[in-house]
């Protein structure tokens, strides 16, 4: 593959406005909030906050049209200013708008814009309205910086920026200590990941002397350098593997994979549109994007790719099983997000980069829709989040219900909805994988996909299709949401239904446009001539897999639907039969408790007894207080000499003179 | 008859000075201490004069004039202080005057 550096880079100054607009929106609403507080007019806040994001979307679309008219490998770029200059090392505040950034920008501003619009309705009664929108705009700015950065250092700025906004928005209702601590948990867990990410960046700087993506790619393209990457070892593992795994640790934190996924379910403490925007559609996919962006590096290390795919597929299955038993509608969706992110990493790990990015896109559509739908339900039921106290909402919230049905069919992988195309593509690529673990990964992924069908069907039935179990005083108030909320739902539903046609597989007569679109940035996975089950034709196997997975998903959905709608008592019997398994899933495998006992408590103990009591209070304060005490004691002793008797002073004086004389005499 | 040389003057000056020092250290009456200080000054003056004479250098005598002028001013100030003390404390005993301490 040709390095991207050989392609033309077209400098376009207005590219800077794509991230700048949300930043201006943030400044306007943020300063407005500081100065005017609640007096800031809501229509103005709405107009600015929603307007800037749609403005960015329009600019992104324009840039997309520019890209369409350029040869495949060309990209748009813009360097705002030189940011870091140290010796040979430079990092610019530079934006890169290639085909990958383009996809991400359109998702971030498009889906993000819809979620901003939805927030107008959802957050309408919140007193800190302007603060909410300023954070949301700041997030959009940081996310756009992340996906448009032309170098790793600037990407890290965006990476940290979205982390900060995530923290601010999870703890948006900070008066509630539980929500505030959920924000802190997200931030701290992300720090652990960011540590690995930084190590990765430092290693790259040390090795390549640059963080610019194009130059990194050119560096890797060199044969000698590739040899070095694969044969030089660092701390006992290959250089390429070391770098990729260190960066992957960052991705694990940001994209909530095992073992750092624990923050994401707690992040549901934030307002629901935030869950949709940050914790489903955009920020959590940053890790996937990062691997996609650095695919040329990941391709140098088979080990790292295997680790990525195993972590991904493991997370996909694992968190799906937790989703089976959760009763909070947002928690189910949170574990679902973790699971779907696992699918994306699975794709990345089997070097099917464009399939992973495509799942990122379709997931942004249907998961944002699911979260917004859940938000609409919560809004309509005045804050009720417990699935056990919902039911029968099909009549009360028809638009929410039917749009969520689209997302449900999409996430379960029913043909021809968006999720079907992206998920089957991943499973198919996994089966094709060169690593030898492909079949295992494919099977686990398949099970996870069936798990998806189980928990999503359960959620849908419990919320919408079963008899009402609402509180009697709340039931009459259940209402459909205002237009600002259902319009985004409807648009996302359309995308969830038709999004799959962007990458309709060749075997079903499509053109796989999305894959071809990304080919200049990320190479297509190898098309292996497959022969399993005695079938020679590759397309035949792919077709078979599709039919099988759609049928299985449909079957599972039907069974679960029937059980939850007609025979709810069966679920209790199953739960009883599988006692320990059920409790493990219900209690999320006690991972939070285990982390608490193994990491948090020892950390607290070390912090309190070693760092605080011993090091800080003991040594540091001890030194400072000891010096002061010593001085004081010396002063207490010495002041006895100041007796007030002038003859004593004279006597000391004489002694001194005599001593000096003695000294000269004896010398 | 023994010849009187520089050393005699110096020993005399040293003796006077030592008497002055001992007086300053041991006496309790502020006036007496004050007189002992005068004694020490004059011991120094005597040494100056002696050196001036034996080294045939007029500078020493100039210093003595200077020293006497300073001593005179010091007497004026010192006596004023002692007078002020007596008015306040009804005593010129230095053991009674020891409020300037820790």
C-alpha cells in the first residue's frame, strides 16, 4: 500500500471552522452562564448550541463533497499554528480531513446535532440549562479535535478533552454525591488507560521522532524500519507489539473494554442525551477510531491484533451476559454499548478496519436512537428508569416505541437493518482471519450477537409490549415527548433502517461502498479463499453465515419475546435454576466489588496510611515541623543568655576578647 | 635609676585597663561602672601617647584629642541616662535595672 504522504494534501482554511464553531458555542453559553446564570434566554442558548453543531455538520458535508471530487487518496488539511517545537520534534495544531476523518466528523456532528436538538426538549426544565449546553458544545469541539487531528499529540488533546467533558456531564447533577462520584470514577478509570496511551505516544516519539500520522505512516513504510519494529524488543516484547498494546490500553480505558469497562455503566448517572452522545455514539468509539487511524502500525504486530480481537470479542460476550439481568433501562443499554464496542474491537483485531468503523457508524445510529428512546421513556414517565415498573408504553409513547423497534431490529441484526450489515461483516471477517483464532472469535462473536438479541428483546418487551406495571399515580401522566425529541428519534430511525445500504455486501448484490470509500486510509482485509463445511465458494459461505445468523437472531428474539410477553414466570424459574449464574450476572460478576477490594481499598489504605499518615504527615510535615521545633528549642535555650544584666554581657565580651588574644598569642 | 621605656607605659596602661575592666564587671553602682569605663578609655589614651612619643609620630596625639572629645560627649549622655534612671527607679544599682531581658 502506498503511504498516504504521497497523496496530495489540499490546504483549506475553512476546515478550521468545523471544530471552531462548537468552541465558540461553548464560549458563548459558558460565559453567558457565568455572567447571567438563569437569566440567559433559553431560545438564545438553543439557537447557539444547536446551531453551531449543525453549522459544523454543514461544513463537514461541504468538506465531504470536496473529498468526493478529489482522487481517492487525497485529503484536506489545515494547519492552524505550530504548537510544539523542540529540536527536531514538531507537532502542529493541524487538522486532517481524509476519508476516515470525514466519516467520523459526519457522525459526530450529524448524530451529535440530533442529540443537541433532542436535549432542547429533554433538558428544557433544568435550571443549569446553559451550563449543560456549553459542556455539550465543548465536548463536540474536543471530539472533532480528536478525529480531525493530524498528529497523535493533538489527538491526545482531544482525547483528554472528551474525557473532561464526559466527567463534567456525568456529574452534571453534582448535588447528588452518587452522580458526582460516578463522574470521578469515569475520569479516574480513564486516567489508567491514558497512562498506557501516553507511554505509547512517548515510545513513538522516541522511535520515530514524529507524531504526525502521515510521517508515521511513511516511517513505517520503510523496510528497515519495519524490520526494526518487528525484531527489536522493548521490555521483552516486540517494539511494534509494545507500542500497539500501550496505545490499546488507552483504547481499553476510553472505549470501556475488559478490564476497564467499569466506568461506563456508572456513567449512566449523567443526563440521557449525554449517554447517547458521549457514552454510546461518539466518545467511547475514540479507541476504535484510534486503532483505525493507526492501522498501519497495528498491522505490524500480529500479537497486538490478536490481543485486540480477543479483548474485543471477550468483552462483547461478557457484557452481553450482564445485560440479561439488569433492570435499569439505561444500564441494559450501557452494557449493550460495551458489548457493541467489543464487536468493533473484534473487527479491528482481525484487521477488518473498515468493518469496525462501519459498525461504529451504524452503532452510532441505532444506539443513539436506543438511548434517546430510553430518554424519551424516562422523560415521559417523569424519571422512571426501572424496567419492572414500565410496560405497555406502546400506546402511551407510540413514536418512541416504533422508532425504538427499528433500533431493536437493527442491533439484533435483522436483515436489512443497519446492524445486520455491520455485524455480519465483522463475524465474516473474523471467520476469515489469518490468525488461526478466527473460528473461535467468530463463534464467540456469534454467541454475543445472540446475547444482544436476548437482552434487547427483553428490554423492548418489558418496556413497550407487556401489560402496564407503572405506578398508578404516574400512569396517567405518561406522555409522548415534544417534537424536538421525536424528530431526532425519527431521523435516527431512518438511518438505522437504511444505514446498512451504505455498505451493502457484495454477496447480496451491493457495492460495499463504505469499504471502498475507506480503502485509501485502511487496507481491505485479505480475501481468503475459504473452504469450510465443504463449501468452496467464499460468497456461498458468507451467504450461509448471514442466513444462519439472521435466522438464529430472529428465533432468539421470537422465543424471548414469547417468554417475556406471555410466560414471565418462566424467567423466574430459569433464574432459580441457574441460581449462581443468575446472581453473578445480576451483580455484574461482582467486578466492582472485586476491584474495590483488590485495588480501590488497598489504594485508599496506601494513600491514607503510607502516603498521608507516613509520608505527608510523618516525613514532610515532620521535617518542616521538626526544623521549626529545632529552631524554637535553640531559641529557648539561647534566650537565657539575655539576662538583662548588662554586666553579664560585658563579661561575655571580655571573655571573647581574651579568647581572641589567647588565639593570637598561641598562634 | 631605672630607665623608663615604652614597655613601662604599656604595662601601666594595661594595668589601668584591667582595673577598669574588673571594675565594670564587679561593681554594682552605675556611677562607679561609668568611672571605670573612663579609666579604660584613659588607659587607651595613655598607650596612644606613649606610642606617639616613642615612635615620634604625632598621629597618636591627634587620636587622643579625638578620644577625649568622644569621652566628654559620652560622659554627658551617660550621666543623663543615669540621672533618668535614678529618677525612675530611685536607684543606680545595675542589679535593679534588668527589665530588658527575655
